[in-house]
C-alpha cells in the first residue's frame, strides 16, 4: 500500500504501527513528546511513557494491523493525517476504527505533539462485543 507523502517522523509513526514495533513507533517522538490518544484523555508525556503505552496496547491484539494513512496535509511543522485502524482481538474479533491525527514537529522533525481524534466509544464497543 502506498502512503501519502508525509515528513519522515510521521511515516515512521504509521509504518511502526503496522509493524507493531513499539520502540520504533515511540522513536518518532521527541524525547519530551506528548501524545493525546485520543484527545480528551490525559496526555502521555515523554518518549518512554509513550513507548510503554504502545507496548501495553499491542498484546491485546493478534494481530494488530496498525494505522493506515489515507490523506496527509503538511503546513510547515504541522501535519494532519486521516487514517483507518485495524486489529483482531485475541478471540478473533475484528476491530476497525478511523480518525484524524494532528502533529506538531520540533526543529529536527520529530513529533513534539500528536493529537488523535477518533471515537473511543466506537473502538471500545467493538472490544466489548469481543468479550
């Protein structure tokens, strides 16, 4: 699948999600990066905390198919990306969700802040249906 053109750290974010690689995913963030996943929940601050968060989510799925970017819009150090997510729960139920992420990059091109906009209740309802 071809991804839309995006800055390297954003490409890394999406590719690592599809590979289920928590380390590489978190390395797309600045050391003091902030991740709102989703917006409205307490932010996850710092690359280590972001990595730990991602690593805590991935084992709940087999496989975690990741996030696939659909469209990307870059203006300076700001990037907006619409995406689709897919995973399969441990009991074999599919989970599909979509959203938009807004990124702010730092001066060296790493993610300073990422804000994920998606309907968490839809995501959780699919997990509840799998239980």
